[in-house]
C-alpha cells in the first residue's frame, strides 16, 4: 500500500477528507526530501507544485538586493506551501528554503486542477480547505502588519 | 499590643545589586532591602510601585523567582521619565519599593491542566515568575508550552534562559519573531500562528497571556478558535497608576481598578471592556 495516503489523511490540510478523494490526490503526489539550504521553490519560477510538509521547517523569503534574504514566515510540519497555485500567473512570488531536513509530499498542480474540473464535489472539498487556509493566512498577515509587539 | 502594619504608601528603600542589559532599552535589576537581607514574598503576576528618587513612581511587574524571595527582580523598559531613571541606576544605588500589589496568575489553582504561557515583547517579564512556579511544581501540571514572540531576535528577553528552557524535556518552548536575518534558526511569524503547533487538550487547558493589547486580542481569538472558553484564558492588563492600592481611582478601567482587581483578569470577566477604545 502506498504510504502517502495515511500521511495525507493525518495532515491538518486534508484531515477528514473522504478516502476516495485522498486516492485522487495520491495520484498526483510524490515524495521529496530537501536538505537544509535547498530551495523548494524560487521567485518567478512556474508554480507546478503544492507542498504538503510533514517533517522539517521551511523559511519563506523575499530576496532584496540590498538586504539579502528577508524571512517573512517559517512554516513546518502540518502546514502547506504554495497557496497561490490556483491563481494566475501560476508563478511563485517568493523563495522557500529548507531550514532543517524537510520531507514533503509534493502535489502536481495541473493534475489536481484536472481532477477538480472533472469532479466538482472533489473540487469543492479542496476549495473549502483552500479557502480556510487563505483565511488563516489573511489573519496572520493582518496580525503581522499590526506591529504586534509595539506598545 | 497589636503590631503596626507597614504603611502601603510608604516606599521601602532597596539597593541595586546587579543591572543586566536585556535589549537596547530594557534592563533587569536585582534588588535587596537596604536594611539587611529580608525575604520579599510575592505571587507570580504581582507588581510593585518603584520609586526613582527625584523622578517619580511607576508600576512594574516582578520578574524574578518566587522561590528566591531574598532577591527582588524587575525588568524595566525605558519609555519615559521614570523608567529611564530606573534603567540608569547603578549597582549600590537606592530606589523605593511599595508592594507587592495586585491579583496574581492563577498558578496554584490550575493543577492537572495543560498550561499555555503566551508572551509578546516585554510581556515575558510578568509571566516568568509563573513559569518558574510551574517548573518547580512540574509534576502537578500537564503539558506546559511557552510561546514567546518579539519583533526581532535582538528584542527577546532572557535569551540564555530561553535556551536552557528549550533544553528541558518537560517544557516546549516556541520562540518567534516578526523578522530576522537568515542566521536566525527559530520561527518567523506571529505568536498566534504558533498556537497551531502547541500540544494541549482544549477542555483541560488554561492560557496565561501578557503582551501589548493588539497581541492579546488576536491571541484570545485564536485560542477560542481552538476551543478554549473565556473562562480558561487569563490576561494581564496595564493602566497608569498612582496609589497602587485602590484608593485614588487613577487606574479605573470600566468597573475595575486595575491595581486591585487586576492586573491579571480571567477573560470572561473583562471581555466586554477588553476591545473598547476608551473606557
Ligand atoms: C501592572 C503593571 C505592570 C507593569 N509592568 C512593567 C514591567 O514589568 N516593565 C516595564 O518596563 N513596564 C511595566 N509597566 C509599564 C510601566 O508602568 C510604564 O512604562 C511606566 O509607568 C511609564 O512611566 P514613565 O514615566 O517612564 O513614562 P511616561 O513619561 O509616563 O510615558 C512615556 C511614554 O510611554 C507610554 N506609556 C506609559 N505607560 C505605558 C504603559 N503602561 N504601557 C505602554 N506605554 C506606556 C506613554 O504613553 C508615553 O508615550 C507596567 C504597568 C502596569 C500597570
Ligand atoms: S492606582 Fe490608585 S486606585 Fe489604582
């Protein structure tokens, strides 16, 4: 049996998803490991993958010529990376670099989109999770903008 | 014959034993009584009124270990006249102390629970005594998670102690900053996001929160979205103070005097006031 299905089933992003749908996702999935310092994606590259992190830590960075890499956020086990994959221009807008040894299940975006278009119930389930993820990202960004620790 | 109680309005002289610079504008002072070694008993979360001679008096939380009452410890950020005068004190100099005052963290009433300690910026100072207490009585509690956020790595209080705590097996420490250079090995992101990674059983958890208002507001919302009720959440509030003992009304906040009804409140008791701009 493919061991990706239980990993996906236990991951917060997919928790509670019907096993029929998990099987569709596994069809687009492969395992990847990134050693510390390796990039999962880089600014301007075509966004072909959606990463489900199940071990390790990743820094999401923006590179500035003067300041070098600025870390916007670190993400880790139980989180996902690549939440802009549903929108044009399907390009990464930042760099993501492994901080520790990082294991992910990478999902091929085109494959996922095709399956969403073929089965709208599946598409809805994925969109629901995606919308929740966006809402959390929005809350986090708002909090970050509010200068949390200033008086 | 009845013993005369000390006048709570009269400062007791304390001598500065040690000054440690924590960040660019924040200092930790170790103090001891000027008239000889005497214990200063307090409960985690309480504060003292510190009187800098010639400058004035301000409320400052006690940041030391309640099990080491011979040394009184305060961590002070220089934000104005009085705090600047306190931060400039040198070893051997004297300041006045009144206290301890206020309602403490409920550390002696939460045995059996998982405890989340969530601090932002200087907010770790009033929470540190609570953590000391929890660790001294470690067996009585479930998981203990410290979640601490600051603007940058340079703004973190007690970095050596954070490292020591991080090395313990019976405490999980999550430190996060808003921004950092790429040599920073820990998290970047707001404290609310880290709550996702903490291990706790929502019905058997209490959260102790201290930090700027906006940070506490977002943190309470996040905890409630994880299933905590307002009765399980405690926050520490700040208001300008004069007497510190419920006489002058200077610290009035809605129906409360923060110096005597607070600074620590269970969230359900203040939720109607918490979000208001002016009360
Ligand atoms: C219960 C309690 C516990 C506290 N514990 C600590 C502590 O452990 N360490 C510490 O450094 N400070 C603590 N404070 C805050 C401290 O009392 C104030 O920073 C101090 O009163 C400022 O006095 P000042 O004369 O130095 O500055 P002021 O001249 O009075 O003010 C200078 C600037 O600081 C701002 N300011 C004043 N008071 C506060 C405040 N409470 N919070 C944020 N900004 C403020 C003013 O708006 C002004 O912009 C605590 C306050 C309370 C009520
Ligand atoms: S400071 Fe006087 S009543 Fe609170």
